[in-house]
C-alpha cells in the first residue's frame, strides 16, 4: 500500500511575473496578504504540515524567486516536483497565453515519468477584480480540457481576499498524493547525509492543520 | 520559450526616463543599473553573486547558455551528445536520454570539512541540496588500486607498505593528529614553519612510496614542489583530509545527488531570493570600457535590439572577457567514460576517487579519476560515470590518460576534452573586471574555493569569513 511512501511533497508554482504566485503561497501557508507588489524577493520555499486521510503530509511549496522573469529557472528547481500549480491573472490575457509555454517548460525540465497524467492544477487568480476580467472562465476550462486525457483542474481564487485558496491547494495535494502513490518504487538509494540540520528560516512559520476529507 | 514581459498584470506603468549613460540606439538590459554584473553561471561566479547579493548588492547575473553551470554544468545524455557528438543520438543501451544522467563536465568531490562545505553552510545553500558520501578514496601503486590509509589503524592494515614502514607511518599520523598550531607543546621540538615537508618525512623515516601517497592522495598536492616548502601547509591539508574522513567514515569526500550542477544553481537561487536578476540565454557580446580602460557595463543584442546594463564591477569567467585580459596557464585533458561495472579492487564501490601519483607513471602531474554512479542519481541503474583528468605535459594529451584507462577496463562510451586553462592578467582593482581562473585538473574543490576567496577579497576588500565550523553546525540540529 501507499503507507510507506515518503510524506514530503514538493510542489512548484509557475506562471508569469505578477500573477500572484507568492501571494497565493503566503495566503495558504501564513494566512497573510500584502497589497504591495514586489517582484519576488526573499521568498524561497514554504513548508506546511497538513493531515490528509489521517496521514501527516509535509508540503514544500517552491516559489520561483523571481527567476521566471527572464525564463531562467534551472533544472534543480523543477526536479522531483510532485505537482505543478500553474497560475495566471484573470485580468491579464497575456499571462493566460503563456500557460502553454510554462507547462511545456515544466514537462521538458522535470521530465516526469508519465507526462500525460502529471498533476497540474490551473489557478485563475485575482477574482477580487472581477470587473476587470479579461479571460473568461469558459476559455480557461477549454484550455484545461485540451491538455491530455484527463482535464486539468481549474480553480479561481483571490489571494487578496482568501477566496478558495485553501481549496485550491487541497486539490493540488490530493492530486500529488495520488500521483506519488502511482510512481514505481524508486531504486534503492541509501539515505543522504545531513551536512547541517539547521532548519530553513521558513519552517518556523509552518503550521499543522487538519484538512480531512 | 517565447518572450514575455515581466511584471504582468498591473499595466499602465510609466516608463522610466532614459538614463544618460545609455548609448544611443540601445535599450536597457533588464533593470539597467546594477552594483555588480556577473557573467557565466559556473560555480565560482554563482558563489560570488550569491554572496554579494546577501551583502545587499544589486546583482545582474547572465549566462549565454540556456542552462545553469557553464563549465560546471551536469549534462543529461542528450546534451552530452550535443556537446561531444553533434548530430548523433545517444546510444539507447545507456538509458533515458534526458532523465537518468547528470554528467559533470568538470569532475570534483567536496572535502567534508573543506572550504566549499563551509561556504554552503554559511549561506544555507545546503537547504537546496542533498549529499552522500563518496564510498572510497584510493591511490595507485605499481598499477594496483589501494585504499588510502588515513588512520593509525588503517596504516597497520594497508598493503601499501611493509611492516616497519607501517609503524613509522603510524607514528607520523599520530604526530599529525596531535599537532596544533596554537599549542607549542604539540610541536615536539619541530618547527613546521621552517622545516620542509621532505625534512619532516625524513625525520619520521618515511620512504618515497609513503611520501608519494601521503603528499598526493592525502595532502592533495599536484606535483612534488611541496616537498621543499615549509611543512605546515601540507600538514594542515593532511589534517583536513583525516578530519573529513572521520566525519562520515568511508572517505573524506562527499558529492551532491544529481551531480555538481546543483551547486551553482543553489547559489544562484540564493542570489535570486535576495533580489538578483537572472538571465539565461543572454548573448553577451561585449564588455564596455570607458576612455581610461575601466569597465562599466555589458552589451547584448536580443531580438535585434542592442541592450546595455551598467555596473560598478564586472565578475565573470575568462570566456566573457577580451582575450588580452587573460593568459594561458596550461591545458587540462579530461575523459568522460560511461561504464557498466565498478572498478576492480574497490569492493564494488559505487563512487570513488582514485589518484595516480605522477611519480608512479613517470609524470610530473598526477592523474585523477572520479567515479560516480546511479547511487548519486547521475547515471541510469547499473551504470557508472568515471572521469579521468590530468594537467597536460606532452603534445598527445589523451595518451597521457592511458594509466587511468587501464584501471577503468572496458567502457561503453567515452568523451574526450582538452582545454586551455586561463588566469586573469590583472587583479581587477584598476579595470573593475574580476575574472575567475579556469578549473584545474584536481578532483576536489579546494583550489576552486581558494579562487573564490581571492575574488571575494579583491571585490569587497575583505577576507571571506569562513570561521563556521562544519562539525559544530552538524551537532546543533
């Protein structure tokens, strides 16, 4: 059974600069939102412990650290991702049009075993600015349907007003867990050594909460 | 990927006024003005940009390739073939063309207590990487592979020496273990600042063979010039080797999962989270100098538009600077071999370092072999990647690696490379160009770390603080 699978899930968030990747992550993990836009500085990865189906799962959510601005994310960023969250801004059609290239970039760099069934989730962010919407829900759903045999899940959120952020990540985690359970067992690799057991500065912010379903 | 603008979303931004330094007909490259522009994402450049950004400097880091690492990249099979055998697809029996392999172009191991590890701990770049120990450290004598004996116990068990020599070597190791530069009572009447290493060896009655593996496989000297220098530096190197070995037990070396390419990428991410701007695939065509010969910026043409960025200093590997600014120091020959078996005589170790002291094969310079495999996730299951390297001495560089090929046995595929090593002519204080040295043939990072320390000191005017103690850090938890 899946019980001996590792409980650490690496999740990466991709999308154009300014769509709200860091805000979504901060809202989900720290329940915080800042109105001041700063091209991401200082965001690394956030970790969050969560319980799903009585199992403790540690999420490690990686931000792009601003390296997406000139498409300069390296292979180590993508490596080992268990799920990928694609984000666009519903008021910015260009950020929607870039989704294909972000998805392709991910599949190329991460080279998952089963690219057709790799868990992507699409987030249309900034629904708090509904009046400025330039990408229809219909168009986004159409895009999700056109990728692979099973449609990509689509959720519209507001990181600013904490609308559906929790639910979006829950969806991501569940898909990541299913994907992780379907992976062939890895070849035996002995445990790596620990150079330093010092925790990341962000782990102190992590919280345990329950998301039983 | 297609080009897309930064800072999407909020539209309606007022364009900044055109700065007066921007030459006519040129646009700003990225944000235009920076404290430092770093060119090439090799390990040395990546450590520098990471450190400078943590000091609060605004850094633009560019690379002409579409991947991180420059000469220090770890390539998958497809990229490896593109580089060495353009137009030829990878042999299917080797494994998956993009997933299984991460082959280093410059093979090196990290000394567990060495300066690169200190830099990783100091910057916490360790959080992006996983390391595993290297299974064994070996030295060749009379064509045979022997484990390097580094503890008094191992000294007594090794087949490298006869029974009396073993005791003398054990005495030598015990003296070293007790020696502390700060405590004169541990000197036992020897002044290692004045005594040469050869005199110290002779004082302990060690023969040439023992001197050879001690100096080359433990102190990691590249030739025999150290024999006539004061013993202290060599003694410190041996102590580093012994303490690194005691750390994890199997060998003094560690190596990152998925190859060395993760190192420059980790330091680059450190720079990015401190606000550094990264541009891969940036075709830098020119370093810009003012009338007095001081560098002030770089130019790159993208989508037909010449773009310029300005900075108070430029840091980079030699390939980004005009050839008049660097001079050759020699050549390195490297051979990357993919094999389906480990080395004979290493207990089937899945990763090893083997040093062939020059003297063993009538050479001046040592030959190094680094072998890693699937156990560090750099090759497909059952495959091994061994890289032999040496400093070139003749007009037939690859023939010089023959003693290494003899150890390897049959190989499935072999990629050869001979490259010039370059060093900067000036130290950069006058022209603001801080240029790194090419990577040498050594199979460890100690010389690399020394060059980074030198760059750091030239750039900041301060010595790098490497006082962090890897062993203390480990115990903190």
